[in-house]
């Protein structure tokens, strides 16, 4: 099992969309995935169609040590995708909820999650405080989605320094993912700067600016089942292949097969509903 924190101390860089999309793609590819919402805005659990529930990650942090593992297990929720579970968050979540920055690490191990999951993805609020410290101490790696702007690039350098100084024994930044990319001179210039500053850690796949991400969130749909042939979905599949060293053909076969199953299931359900309506009319 590998645990990955999705982190950036700046907001609005696409962390939650990244976490949800990667979690869904991995699950559709056949991996067992747990996505943890470690953000009081609880947008990840909403994106995954679960919403804020109790017990949640806040209840876990505030639980007594003897009860924490039981609460963490009870907080796991199914999503609409087979193989994808989530732990929801709460608006009450804050740094004051954290008693020990090793709390999440200890209880993930105590729960034996490695028996159930191949990947745990942790979506974090902006910042590098106690909540984020809990996540990175529980993690093996840190993935950082970023905008291609001067402030964002400068912030990455600062963030890496802070993590190294405050938490030298915790996970460190292994991959940087350029987000909201447009093939323009300014963005390509910042890409070159990122590659110079973080050699071999910047993904060759950049996630494009695409309205499809807002559409699927607004409509409560799954990117790879409902918009598989969109530009955004294509680049996310390519990114997942790169990040997790997966075979391109195998990923496409798995995901497109799941989409066909989904379409067939929807069609059968519509036929059943239509037949049921006809029977009701005849009986009347």
C-alpha cells in the first residue's frame, strides 16, 4: 500500500479535483483506493458523491487514543464506484482538532488498511500546519498540483524548504503536476523554470484548462464514465499512467470497459422503469 498526500500551501490550484479524479481513475483501473478528505471545506467528499458524514476525519482526530482506530474504520464510506471508498470531513475540522501529528500515521497502521487498499490519497487544505503535518507524516510521498504563475512557482520553493525544516522525517515532495495548462509562451516559460528548479519531479503531462471538470462536479457525474472522450479525461488518464507507471493500453481497456458496463446498466434500468410505468398504466 502507498499513501500519498496531495498538498499545496496555496489554495485554488486544483488539489481536490486532482485527488478525486486520480482516485476515480485508479479505482476504475482495478486498484483499491481510499480517499481521505483532510480539509474543513469537505469538497472532496462532495465531489465523490458522499457528502459530509459522521463519524468523519474530525471525529477521528478528536477521539481518545483507545477509540481512534475504531472511529477511523467506522468513518470509511463507500462511493458509487466499486473499489473506491472515502473518509469524509467536517466544517468543524481545524488545527485545534490535532493532538499529535503522528496520530493519523499510528492509527492507519493500527487499522491494518494495507489489507484493504492499494492506495490512500489524502486531500489537504491549503497551508502547512498541524492538519497537513498529520497527513505528510502518514504518507510515503507528496504530490503537488500547481498553477503556472510566478507566485505559485515561488511558493513551491518555499513550501519544500518549510517541509524539509519542520518535518525532515516525513514524506517529501516527489511529483509536481502543472495544472490549468494552456500552450502559451508564459505557461511554457514557467514550465521550463519548474523543470530547472525540480529536475525529474515535474510530470511531463500537464492538466489542461477545461470546463469539463466544473461540469461533472456541478452535475454530480464521474469524469471517466460520463465524459471519457473529453480532453480533461484523456489527459488525466495519461497523467495517472505516468504517476503510477501503468500500461496505457491496459488502463484504457479497463476504464472504457467500465464505461460500457455503466452505459449498459443505465439502459437496462431505463427499460425496467419504462416497463414498470406501462404496467401501472394498464392496471389503471
